[in-house]
C-alpha cells in the first residue's frame, strides 16, 4: 500500500492528459441524421465522433 498515492496521482494525470486535446462538439445528431452530420463535419473540416448511448436511460 506504500505505492497507492503514487498510482492514484499517475491515474489522475493520465486521464487529464488524455483529454487535453479533445473537444466534444456542442451539436448532437441521432443516427437518423447521419448524412446531415457528415455534411456539416466535412464543411467544417472536423472529425465525426460516434458515441453510443441509450437515450431512454438516465
């Protein structure tokens, strides 16, 4: 257990660094709007990000 604080600090820093260059767009499209999302992403020269969720869950 002597290394637990060091491991926790390393995990916290690695998570922070992983998100450092990642921005989630404010607009959200459903799968039915995929063509519109592709057009907008292409026009803005932005990547298209897929996040699978259950809209009925909390």
